[in-house]
C-alpha cells in the first residue's frame, strides 16, 4: 500500500511495491517535487509529488473529449485491435470493465451480444462520449469510488493508465476483488528503460528538439519494471499467464512508424528469451488470471 502524507500542495509516498524501503533520488528539476528509485524493485516514482487537485486538473484537461483525444484514439486503433485479439484467445464473452477507458475505443472490439461493457474514466466529458458512442455503462471517477460488487467481471483491462493512479497496489487489489475467479486482467504499460531513454537525453532531442519532456510535478507518478509489475499483480492474487509486446501508436511520419515497427519486432523476439527485455519496449501487455482462493 502507498502511504501518503499530505500538505496543501505536496504528497509524500512510499514505493507501491516495497513500501518504506530505501530509495535514491533519480531526478530533481528545481521544484519541491522529485522522482526517486526504489533500491529493491527498481520502480521509479514521484515523491514528494504534486497534490491530487493539481493532478486531477491536468488529467481532466488532457483526457477530455476533443480533437486531441480523437487523434490519440485513432493512433491507438491497431494496438487496441491486437490487444483485443490476444485477450479473446482466453475469454470469448462476458462482463468487461475498461479502467481509464478514455473515449471507449476498446469497447469496439468487444461487441454485443457477447459482451456487456462497463468503463471507468476520470474525465466526465470522455466518460459521457464513451457511454453514448459504445452503448456502455461508464462511471466518471476512480475505480475505488465506483464501488463495484465482488466478483462482478469476467475481464478487466487497464491500458496505458497505471502511471497516473494514486495507489497502484490498492487499485490492482480492487481489480482482483471485482474479478471472478479465473477472470482475466489485462495491464498495458510502457517499458521503463525505453520510456526513460525516450524522455531524457539525445533521443528526446532528436525526436522533439528538447533534452527532457519530464517534469517532477506532472501526473506521471510511476514507472514500473517488469519484475515490480509482476509483484504487484501476484501480491493481489493475480497470476501472469502471458506477456506481449504492443506496437507504438501510429504517427503521421512514415519513416518513424517503420522504425518503430522494426524495433518492436526486435524486442518481441528478445522478450521471448527473457522478460527483462520488456523494459525496452514502447508498450507491453501482461495478461493475468485471478487465482481462486482455496
């Protein structure tokens, strides 16, 4: 559990995987906030971090319905299609919940009558659009506020959103609670090493003409290693059954898409040799099954 101590503008927290264990300062940028790295599991997390109120304002603005959200959703279509196919190798129908469902594009790949679609989305405007467009029941808020009954869902997806939640450990425990025994949880995140290489230094400069795109007071709170994410899932009663490299969102630059595709193909091969290589992929998805308690 992440323990939080609060001031009006800052929150100090522990590692979501290891608790109050030693850490090293990973990044400071002149603000009262910073990123630190857990010495045990390697998770990088913000502490002290900006208050919930300021982070919520950013999340609501960033993920609200509008032209930018529609463009981002369009860039994700091929990745969502592949993820849906991989998931439905294990489960062909039932009640699904997409946490952080954004505009609801994942629902397109889980049609009626085989699937009953539910979502949770922090942005009210995005939640409304997802519900109306995809005939889904979408709660505007957080998963813990939604208060779903025990063992309600056959499938829960958390795609590209675990960086933003206040307490990943409690969030995943909540997912395990509302999953049926044998139900499937799909978690997609960025590889830690890739994301940090992409966000600071020469590669960031070549792509975006700036040396860093990270700010310690942002809403990006966590970067997990494959091992630390596995621990989060297993500690909550979820057993990993598969892992998959997922392609980056498409762009309007053909050479960039070709390069990204070649890189993903390389990492897809190396990750079959060792889960370690998932840390170098732009995106990867873990499929986990809720273990039935005896």
